[in-house]
């Protein structure tokens, strides 16, 4: 608990300092309309999600923007959750902890294009311990040689260390290059913490390892072509999931591949579909590789004068490479409404087909499949704003639904989980970049 509070103080200090109005050495104030970095083909930084994904420009992630010496434009955003987590049923546990991440992007004009250096950092492994935090029906990764189940693993310190270059090659077509010792390949939707529909929700979807779990891959090279509305990209990347040692960079290899097509028809919509071959994702079963297909639709819109509405519908499915292996699908629908400057509500509904091995149900064959569901609602009320930072108090509750065959394992067919939290992030600006002044 002392470690968690110390971490909270450090991240809170960063958020408060970031919230104080900043000044460029040569100017007292600036707005996004005066940023120096060119937008290739008129594509704003507001469209950028995790890795090379696009999100609807009409519903951006709350961020801070400022100019730095040397004609660099800096974007920063991040979240801190200090929470009490209580999961019910016979497999549930309770835990105090802190979830957190911070992303910084430095952009500079280069050869008629836009060059970005990006980093995303997290101290989850301190805030919720290396074993992670209780979350019913969650699965994926391992700890001390055992697969994690009914817990969400912490994220690595170096969630992203990357460089991205985008350059117009004609008046309507651009070229994209992305390289990362730690980053995200062109596979799946935008990672959950970068989705405006999930940004204030502290819990990770139980469908994470069916949809966007490759958002931390130790070794990524991507290339693509884009227009103002379309982007086609391909990647080679490391298929192995991160190990339990969260403060290093894992061995960088390129043994998997993927492709993705994204269509942003208007500022309110982003649609994508992709496929990937993931080589040996699990260290405990290195001979097993898989195919993954994903598709997503994201919608965003202004809500009144101070808020925004964000909605996401996502499909993801895994199929192990072995002959005869069946497709394992997942579906998710989630939404978040920043109602005004004080109130945020969010919700999520998802269904995943998981194996007995995923759920660590030893009295069934490891290949037997079970359809599990989770339905959650949450609320955040802002209690303190200072400069460009805001602190909110929130709570969320989840109703989990398991099949009859797992009733005895979980103590109920409908075990419940809840989380109570304090959340720190930049203030949301309904005007996006254009509405932010520093």
C-alpha cells in the first residue's frame, strides 16, 4: 500500500505539473492552429491512436499540447487510477492498487513529412504487483510458470518506444514507416486504453487477448500507404507475449506478420479490419501459433458544448495453427459519454469463447470451450480541476455470466465484480486540439 501511494503521488505530481499552463521559450501562449509540424494530407494528430491506428477525430483522447525548442511539437496524455478492486465468487479476490500509463509524442517536420518519436510508459507492475489485479474471467500471459486466470497482468514499463514517419508522395497518397523495439503492429483495433470509448474505464476487456493484445510487441516494423480517408498497412513483428519481467525490453525478434485496412469516412467514423499470423505467443506452449482476424467500428461525436460520445463495436477471433483447430470468437460493444465538464458514464458488454485451459479449469479437457460474458457500467464525477488537469472519483460494477458447467467453479452463474477508484487525467476539451491553449 505504501508503494502504491508513493506511485500515486509521483504520477499525480506529473499530472498537476503538466496541467500548469506552459510557455514556449519564444512565446507566452499557443494553440493547435499555430503548431509548426505539417499534417500529411491534412490528417490531424487527433486521429492518431495507439501504434499506427486511427480513431475518430470528433472524439479525441484528452491531451496536453505544447511547443518545445527546436521546432518540436509535443503531445502528452495519460491516466492514473488508484483503486480498490473487489471480485466476488469463489475465484474472486480483493486488492488495493494503481493502474497508470503516460504517453509522450514529439513531432517534427522532416523532408516535407511528419516525423514522430513516441514513448508510452506504465508502472502497473508496482501499482498492482507483478501478478496483476483480480478480474473475473480474464486470461492471458503467465506468472512464475503458471498461466494467469481471473487476473489481469500488469503492463510493461516500456509499452512503446517507437519512431513514425509519414510523408505525402503525391497530392493524394502518403507513405508511412514505423519502427519500434517495443510497439504495436498493424493488427486489431486501437488498444483499449487509447479508445475514447474506454479511456475512463479502469478494467481491461476479457476479450483483450482475442482483439488488441499485440499492442505491446517487442519488435515491430510496419509500412503502409494512406489517403485522407484510407490506410493500408502491413507489419512484421514479435509474436511472443511479454514475459513477467516488466522493467526491461524483451528479446527483439520478427517472426510474425499482419495486415490492416482502415477507413475514416468522416471525422466521426473509423472502421478497420485486419489479419495476423502470431508465432508462438505463449511461453508456456511455445509450439502453438495462431491466426487472428479482427474488425472494428468506432464512432465519435460532440455531446453538447463540453462533452463527447464515443462508441466501439469490435470482433476478434483466434484460431490455433494446428489442423482441425476451431475458431474462437469474441465480440465487444462499449461506450463512454463525457456528459459535461463534471460527469462521465461508461459501459461495456462482451462475449468470448474461452477454453478450459484459458480459464484453468482442470476437471475439463483443456480444449473444451465455454462461452463467457461480462456486462459493466461505470460513473466518474470530477471533484477537482487545476489548469489542464482533473481528478475524478468513480466506481464501476461488472456482472459476469458463466455457463452452467462452470457454476461450481465460480460459486455462481453470475459472479459480480466492482471497482472504486480515483482517476487523474488531462481535462477533456470538446474543441480538441483547436480548443486547447497553453
